[in-house]
C-alpha cells in the first residue's frame, strides 16, 4: 500500500545540492512527489511510495547527501493521493 510522506528538513540544506541529490535518490527508489526550498532555510519534501521504503529514505536523507548537514526532520504521514507523475524539484 502506498503512503504519502511529507518532510520538513532543517540544517544546511540549501545551496549544497541537497534537492538534486534527493531527486536522484527518490527517482532511483521509484517515488513520486517533489522537493523545494522554503523561505525559512529549510526544505519541504513530499514523496509517495511504499511505507518501509519511505522510512529508509528518511535515514538516507540524514546520511546520504554530500555537503548537506541535516539537523532535524519533521515527519507527517498520510494516505497517498497519487496526483504526481514523477519526482521533481519545485521552485
């Protein structure tokens, strides 16, 4: 069953290629959704996919993204809506 995960990611996550790394990894894992910078310096990520895969993706976000330094991630889970075609960087 598909779930929707919304993350607000805090730390050094803007200006270090974080969104591009996340997009590549999300596509590799077969997720759909988006990632975008927020005005407060954080990043918003919305992804739909298998719940266990999404849980593993949260850990990847903490550890797998080059120069980024993730300090905190807020999670919100809901049912998948299915209104995305792929995973994109939103501006």
